[in-house]
């Protein structure tokens, strides 16, 4: 199977600290990691680790950092033919304390995927296209229109985007924004998911914060509780979830089974600092 991802590529600097200092304060760094990151890259690497053929439509800087990021993507088994190079590379600093992240982001406009990048890409023919909706709306819509296979939207989608999607996935905050509903229970998520299906997708996946992910399709629904791993950093949990969900659906898994694999992948991601997660061997 071939799965293409449209989304962010960045250099991640992860700093684990015992506490966040006040103004003019200083704390020691307990752990430091510098790695390939960004939601698009995280998802594409996850797909590759699961055993699919992965391709990425994204942007790196025309600089040494950008060259390093592309080299790492290739080493991870991701097709970088559609990775553009311009400007300076995006940087995300992930400050982790007590299982909670705080991001410092340098995301130049040049680091975002644009419509021309999408139109020049080889999305056509992929079994699935994952579209990260943190990218500009016109680029996301262009990707949706070029896709031949299953379209998976990750984030807050517009009605126009939803109309042509197969799957929409949203975390708790995104889900409430997307549906205009408070989602505090599985029943809330099922009702919200049913309304989303009326807007186009055949599968809606919504998070109930701290409890479960809820999958809703035309003939049923499933509530998949979160795993019980100790949470170090939730960065990358959603990216691993989307990678495994898409992989399983393209493989032909029932939505409930796909949801269980996705939750297991997210559980593996949150057990360490940073968004880079090795999903090798996680096949369900």
C-alpha cells in the first residue's frame, strides 16, 4: 500500500525540565533531544515504520538543517520526491514538564505547503492521502481534490473539505471547535460524530480527553479507551494515531480494529519526550 502525507516538516528541539522558570529564572535541562519533527514528518515516518510505502509533501529550508531533515526522512524510508526546499527550515522547541508540553515555534511562511507544491506532487495513485489541516486551507483543499484514494483529514476541517473526505480525525479541542459541541463523554462524541457524517465523511474519529477515542460510522460506533502508559509527553500522540489508523483502514481493517491499533500507537508515542515514535512491529 502507498500512503501519502501532506504536512509540516520541522527540526524539533525537545527539552525536559523539572519546572518552568519564572521571568529571569533558570532551571537545568534534564533531557535534550534534537530530531526530525513536524506533524507531517511524524505521520509519514509512522506509516513507513508500520510497513507501508510512505511519501511526504512538505517543505524544508534551503539550508543545512533542511538537507539533514531530508536525509533523515530518506533513512526512515519516506519518499521525499515531493519535499520542496526554500527559505529557512521550521523549528519547534518542545518544553516538557510534568507530562505537559509548551511549544515555541518558528514557522516561516515559506515552510508551509502551498497549492503549487501540492499540484506538482505525485498524490494521484496513493491508496490514501493524509492531510494535516494546520497547513493553508487552499493547499489542503488542493490535496483533497488531487487524491484518488481514501482522504484522511487531521484537524479542524471546513465544510468544503469534509464534503470530499473519507475520514476526519480531531483531538478533543479540535473536535469541539469542529462540531460546536462540548465533548465530555463518549455519548457526546457519538452524537457529534453522527452529525459529522452528515457533512460528508464515512468515518469520524473524536477524542474524549483523558478517556478514549470514539469512532463513528454509518452502521455503528466504537469507544476505544486510552492505554495506561505513564504519559511523559503527548507530543506526537495524535500523529502516531493517524498513521496507524490510516494504515489499518487501507489494509482493510474494521473501524473498531483500526481504532484499537491507532490507540496503541498513540500510547507508544506518549511514553517518551518528543514526537518521533518507532511503530515498528505494531501491526495489530
